[in-house]
C-alpha cells in the first residue's frame, strides 16, 4: 500500500499511445512483422545499450570515441569555430565531450542536445555539466522539430555545427538516409556544418559477433522489446519462446536484427485488444544497421545538400567521421 509507488520500477511505465500504435501496426503486418528500433530504448534498453558500447566485440563506440579524441581540434577548426553545437540524440556525452571541450576552448559555446527521451537528456546534462564555457540547452523533441527550435535560437552571424554520431544514420535505409540528410540541409544556412559518424563495412564474422555477442547482452537488448510490450501494454510474451538473431545482408551491407519464434504460438496484448499469431521460425524484424564504404559517405552528402570538407577514418575497427558544409 504505502511504498508501492516509490519502489515500482520506473520502467513499469504508463501507456504511451505512439508505442501502442507502433506495436499494433508492426505486429499485424501480413508478411514480415517489424518494430521500429527507436522503441528498443526504454530505461532498461538504454542501460543495456550502454553495456553493449563497452563489449570487446562491439567496436563502434570505442572507435568513434578514439577518432573524436584525436581529431576534435581539427574538426572545430575545419568547421569555422561554431558558436552553436546541436546534437541529434544525446547519448551519455562521453564522445561529444572531446568536441565540446575543443569548441569551448576560446569562447562560450551553446550546446543543444536533441532527444525524445527526457531521461536521456537529463543524463547528458549531468554528464557534461563540468565542461567549461559551455551553455547546455537540452531540447526534448524529435530530431527535425528539435532542429527547428535550435535554429530559432541562433543570432545573426553565428554558425551551427550539427552532430549526428554513433552511426545512428545506419538505422535508415540508404534512401531514407539521403532524404533525412536533405531535410537537415534544408533547415541549415550557408556556413553551417554537419559531422556524421558512420560505421564501415567489415567482415561478416566481426559484424555478426558485434551484434550477437557471446555473453548475450545484445540478445537481452533485443528481447527487452518484448518485455517492454509486457510491461507497458499488458503483453503476454514468454521471452524463452523467442531467440535473438543477427543476420548480415550482403546486398544492402546491413545487419538485420530479428526475434525468432521457437514454436507456433499466440500472444495476447491486452492493452491493444490484440492476439498475435506466430508460426514456428517466424520473426519480428527489430533493427537494421547499415554499414558504409568510406568513399560512399561524401557522395550521399553531396546528393543531399552537403559538401564534404574532410573525413577521418579509424582503420582498426572501421569507422568514419565525415565533416560536411551546407551547399545548397
Ligand atoms: C545505436 C543504432 C548505432 O546499430 O550499432 C547496437 C544499435 N543495436 N547493437 C547500432 C545497436 C545492436 C546501434 N546504433
């Protein structure tokens, strides 16, 4: 009676109409059931993702952090010492710290992390609160809405450096990525820059172990999506009846994460008034993670209103940081 509200896990969150709609839409598709990857990141999923970033098999985050550590000064100089830094997604700030410190070395810099998760923004503000000469203005919104807000705060003559790090771009198909970059370009002014972090194509074996690690953290990260449906939408998924699967699709050079049903089964989701049938071996496709060739990235930008200024590549893991200037 008394302590229940205080002790209930905050992940036993309330009803989210957008999540409900995404689940109802994705699990009633006739051919391939799918769920968008953004829903992997509730409180539990975000904590599991943090663990993924330190796994020896997942080199993405380490490679990017090392690149940004090494190149931060050059990036800031090459982007004309921007007065504003706007980041799509707030992460924990560990990678961004290098850039912010380099940018705020000579003058005060405004930093606007954009994230739909208020909890993620709070973590970010806390993590970066100690960087000198930095004014942090978090924006709780979708990426494009957030950019509109951030752009409105700029004064004449001040330029913006947009950060889109971590290979989040990889969640888009190549067509979607190009149109998203075009949307970004449209919102920017001449003299603005974009720094894009993208994971590169590497051997199938390395990719598979990065997305199907031996201690099962990525499996837990993926299965948590079903647990989230149970928590938030009164679902009845039995996690032991699904297995995590990471496939490499050579044709599109992307990892595809799935949850595979071990048996024929019916799963009810009470809050949606829905019963979902699964055949044995049928899957829910939960994420795509596209891998790029370093030379491909300047071309993608060029077709979407961004001219490549410079690229930094980590050859050990295979990760690229590409700096673009708004073209037209
Ligand atoms: C955060 C989308 C870049 O695709 O590598 C990590 C997410 N999924 N392991 C990625 C993820 C499984 C990650 N991104």
